[in-house]
C-alpha cells in the first residue's frame, strides 16, 4: 500500500496525531483563553474552572475527527450548535474563538495542511454559532 493510500484510509484523528495531539490542542486553546487579554471576552463566558470544558472539548474533538466517539455516546442526540445557542455569540466572540483555536493548532504542532483545513472548518462553525 502506498503512502497516499495509507493516508486516505486514515481519519483526521489519525492524521492529526491521535489523542495526545488533540489534548495538546485543547490545552493550548484553554491556556491561551485563560491568560491572553485578546481573548478576555471569550474567557468571560466560561466558568472559572475550565477543567470540565477541557475534558468535554477533547472528547468532542476526538469523536468529531474520527477517533473514539465516547463523547457522543455519552450525549446521544446532542448537537454542538444547540449547546451554544443560549450564548451571546457575535462576530467578535466568534473571531476570538477561531483565532485562539488557530493559535492552539500551531502551538500543539499540528501539521500545516491539517491546521489550515481545521481553521477553515472552525471558522465556518464559529460563524454558524453566532446568535447575534
């Protein structure tokens, strides 16, 4: 089997580097959000303790990228868009989330092609979650 065939058979979860890389992205994202003033508004809509959100986002991304779907199995029928509907997400908040996630991908060492593809998808997701 060629390298191209092997890569075509891999999920994005495999391509990104599995659970360790997903966890590194999540940690970098919440670390940035927690300390960088550029994300102060984004931080303000989260609870003081980010540990539950870190675990939830890691589980969501793992399943969403094609890895183990434990997050989805534990929350049958839950829609990520619906979970955010009650939040005051406007263009600026969506931009903060997308920017922090893009920086987290870089900090976690996600390959440039995968990082660019994820940035694009995350940008569309953030735009779709806007409530105002």
